[in-house]
């Protein structure tokens, strides 16, 4: 194979690897954001209470037992 072709393929491969590694690195640093039923934005592991008295965490309803008075 011609040396010019080998060098071109090596540069393309190296550039692709650098691009993909940067893309993967940036996607890991994004914080997870959830939108509640009330339209507000909440961060990951943040617990919030809606107006109807339901408790949510990470976009899912949290069920817990409360003592009755």
C-alpha cells in the first residue's frame, strides 16, 4: 500500500478517536434534570412535594408510610 494512504488513514483514525473520547467525556458531566408536574425543574436526588401531597424523587413517585395521628 502507498505510504501516503497509510498516513491519511492513520490521521483520520486518530482524529476520530480524539473526537469520540471528548464527546464521551462531555456527556458524563451533564447533570440529570427532571421536570415535575408543576413545571419546575429539579436536580438528581432532589425530593419535592406536589400540591396534591404526593412526593417525587428523580421523576418517580416515592411511596412511604406515615404514622396516622
